């Protein structure tokens, strides 16, 4: 697992615990585990994570105050802020927004790791 994925997991965990409470976060992790997505697999299974949030918290008119979308937006905003990146793709689905942030993060790291170009 790379630095980006570790940071993503920390932010997801903190967001779930801060917004839903520790007990509910554990319920979500247990549900994910039963549906083939352990906590450490979330970065590789963003589609499944997002779908399971909606499965547990509801979708459309049946959802709990828009909870899945709010949780995902908080994760994306917090991650963007921590990385010092801006993401202009609010209308995109969660997994795509996270992948775009990872691409920007990886591109920035590659530029910095090359250092000054010699002639």
C-alpha cells in the first residue's frame, strides 16, 4: 500500500467515525468485510466501497439525509486539502474523483523526484 492509499484510509476512517460514530463505523467495516472488501482493500475497491455505503445508508429518497454522498464529499475535500490539490470534478462519482486525485498526487511526486533538470 502506498502513501496515498494510507492517507485515504485514514481520512475515510476519521470521516466515518467523526460523522457516524465509532460503533457505526465498525458496523460499516464489518458489512464491507462480509461483502469482500476489508478495510485495507478499500483503495483498490472504491466502487464496492461506495456501493456498499449506499446499500447500508440508502439511495435516492430512501437515504439517510444524503449520507453516502455527504461522506464521500467530506473524504474528497479532506483528501484534496491534505494533498494541497484542487479537484474540479464535484459532479463525478466518488471512485473517479479519488482516482483523479491520485493521478495528480502521483504526477506531482514524479516531478519532485526528478529534481532540477541538468543540461
